[in-house]
């Protein structure tokens, strides 16, 4: 399988302290209607750190059930415990997901040899296509270009990396060392244009929770090598992307935006807290500027 196009890092809506399955169903259906390539269920945007294991697996199961083969479902089953990541990945595989997102181990701060061994152990334990996830701002370390190259050559199931380190030149470096069928996806909405210009094959997006059609148009323009269209759309919607990622820690702003529009109930799990009143007013003004409210 080749990971290419727009993937939405979908939020997990809550009703009180439980997962709101009906709201989740509506969110997934909206993504399908917009023509996205797939969704990433229970990644960071899906609040994976604060879902119980039971909830985590249920959201993945629900995503597969709703998608029903119409779009790809990528299960966020990474962990800083290799054994836990293997267990979650194998459970997701039984549910029929199309692939798995594996975040770089966080807090432990393993060496690059340790990072390699972690991902290789997961790859050896599953037949699922694996998307690596390098996000040093949250994990404390990155998956080095050399480690990605080793994994891509040694593990046939490892076929993609979501790059969320903010370094465009990493795409250039990766293009020099990974196999032809290995893809790079941008992990930062605001960097979609330069990433795709350097060879990335798509985007894992937060903003597309709110405006999947617009984000899909940007990515499709990039895949069609229509730089004029891609640049025009990026310039127009960049303030929205930036606001959703900088007003507070992800996924606080995107969930607040969806709640303002009435798509989900307000709700974020501790230790994250709702937007402060001043920032909520800024978000409301931003959404009105783009005719979202």
C-alpha cells in the first residue's frame, strides 16, 4: 500500500467523560464526503495519551466500521513501550485497519539504535503497512534520516514517514536515501507547499477536521504539480491553519472550533484544558473571517 494524499488526524469527540460515538460517526462521514484518502484514528490529535486502552481500541474499531472500505483507516497504535505498541498494533490489525501510525518513543530518549530496534520489533510483529511518525517537539528526539533509511531497507512493511519536525530540508535528505516506493507525508499543515515541492506525497492534517475539502484541494494541487493553485490556496488559508495550531496545544483549538460550529460537544481531557476566554474570542473571530461560523 502507498500512503499518498490527504489524511485527517481525526479528533476524538466526548460526551461528558465518554467517547461520543455518534459525533465521531458524523465526523468520519464528513471526511469521506470530502474525498480524503484516509483518517488517522487515535493519533495525538485523537488524544491517544488520555484514552484508556479500551477506549483507544474502540475508536479504532468504530473508524473501521464507519469507513467500511471507502477510505483508508490508519490506526495510531504507537507507544514508548515496545511491547504495548506491538499489542495495540496486533489488536488493530485484527479489526481490519489499513495501516498503523507509529510515533517515535517519547520520554525514554532511546539512542538511534534503540529507535531502530523498537520499530523493527513492531514491523516484525505485524503485516500492516507502517507509517513512522517523527515529531521531536513532543517526543524529545527525532527519527534520524539514517534510521529511517535503515528501517525502509530492512523492513518491507515500513513504507512511509509522517514528518512533523518543521525542517523542510529533511524531505530533501530523505528523498536521497529511501526506496522509490517509500513516501513522506507532511505533518504540519502550514508547511504543505514546501514539503510537497521537495517530494512529499501528501499531508496528515489537523485543519482538515474542520475544512477537509479545502485541505484536499491543496494536496491534490500539489500531487498534480499545480504550484500556482497550491500556493494560492495556501496563502488564503494559512492564517486559519496557523491559528488552529498556535492558539494552544493541539488538539485544544481544533476541538474548540468544531464545538463552536456545532459538530461536537465541547470537551477535552486533562491535563489539557479548554481555551482561555481571550483565545476563544480570537478563534471565533478567525472562524468568522473564513465564514466557518
